[in-house]
C-alpha cells in the first residue's frame, strides 16, 4: 500500500483565468480541428466532440443530427446488422466521417464488428469500449483489431494513467479514452473505490499520449459547456459526452409521464436496469455500478449543440484563442472552492 500525496483535481476544482484577447467577436473562433492519426494514417477534420456510445445516446438519429455539425457519434453496440444496413444505406458519403462503431472484446463482439465494417469501406472509426482498460485481455484484443484493420482509426479505453495510455498507443490505439467513474450515471467510484479525478487524469494522460504522437478523449465528468472547455484546455483532443446529450427527442429510451410532463429514462450501462435490458439478468458475480434517472424531455439535440458550441467559443474569446487547438496553449487554471453564486438556483 502507498499513498500518492499530490493533489488531483476535477473540473469543479478549477476555473480558467482570462487573458488579453485580440478577438472582436465569438464568431471569429474556429472550433474545427484537424488530426492525422498515428497508426491508421487517416486525416480527419471536425469539431472534437463525441456523443457517448450509451444505448440512449449513441443512436442513429443522434448521429444524423450531430454529423451536420461535423461532430462524431459513437454508435452503441446493441444495434443488429439489419439496423446497420438500413442506416448505412441512408447515410450520405460525407457523413461517414463522423460515425464510430462501438464494440466489446468478446468473440461475438469481434465477429459483429467485422460484419459491420464489411458493409461499407467508408466506415473509419472503431471504438473498443470496456469499463476496465487495464486487463491484459483488453490489450491483446486491441492488438488483434489493429492487425486485422490496419487502416481504421482505433479508439480504446477506459484508463486514467499515463503508463497505460502509452501501452495502448504502442499496441495500436490512435485515440485513448480517459475516464473511470466520472460519468453522470456511473457509481463505480462508490461501489469499488476506484477512480481518478478527471481533470488531472486528462492532464497526465494527454502528456503521455502526445509524447507518442497519440491522442486522448476525455470521457465523463462534463456537466456544462465550461467543463468541455476545461477538458480541452487540459490537453484533451476530444471530449465524449453522455449526460448532457441525454433526454432529447433523437435519443432512445423509455418514456415516463408525470404531472403532465414527459421524461426519458437515462441510465448507466453498468446499472441493473441496463444489464437486465440487454442480458436479461445481473450475473451472480457482478454488482451494478450505475444509476437510473429520469430526465425531462429537452426537445431537439440541435439546441443543446448550439449552446455547447457557443459556450466553447466564449471560452476562446476570454483567453484569446482564435481556434480550439490554441485553447490548450492559452489555458491557465486557477484552483477554486466555489464555481458560481448559487443564491437563486432554487428560484
């Protein structure tokens, strides 16, 4: 046993200090980024936000809307092949750039991944998603996928430490997914005692990845657009969002009506609700590690996207960053004990 004494920070522990700026308007900020991925040798351009591969968020309908904004969607792994065929047949060529195929690491997951990729050569992104990215089985699966699909962009995780980021990149991963226990409907930290404050995880993992010409995704912990700006300021190349995107008409989930208001059920993928939905039960050797909540229907996800992008543009104007890529170089974090004045939050 050992104790790491240095302070580790989450998004709520800091604010970004403003700096002098030559920008006259938020409209001058360019939020698109260009990436050249290490192993796949693929060039990509877009806004570096990803809709999470949760089954209520990573839907085909969400992807159709987000691709209009040049934003990625990690499609959840519970659609069958016929669903994929119908989706691909309706998808314009340019929108394939913003689609990720999600997969687990079981044999049936691998066979399904192969079948989906065989539907179109335009599919470029693979997201290998597990709760615990520290297992040797996971690393070996990553190597197998890289060997079999050398020309695809591989995103894999989740991990929270620099040494594991390095191992995954050296094993063939282009983009490492960073974050354990920070999601809005995740209870892993409570049930297991495992986790790492998200801002510090991003800072340390970005440093490790960029030294090997790899990239990272900050996955989890964002509750407002300001947190997305903080993640990018800390060095994240992409930010994955779940809870902020929940409850829109493009999402999928059970509807509940109470007091003449409509709600959508939103849940963690390791919750009892999700495991019973997709597997029919919770295995005896497992415990649930997710919440189930009800979210008031928010309308179209377009409105939330405009709000998020407006917030990030505003961040950039406060620090003088003309592009989202410059945000990291222009970021100085200030540790705080209070984020906002909450006197009227209940009114």
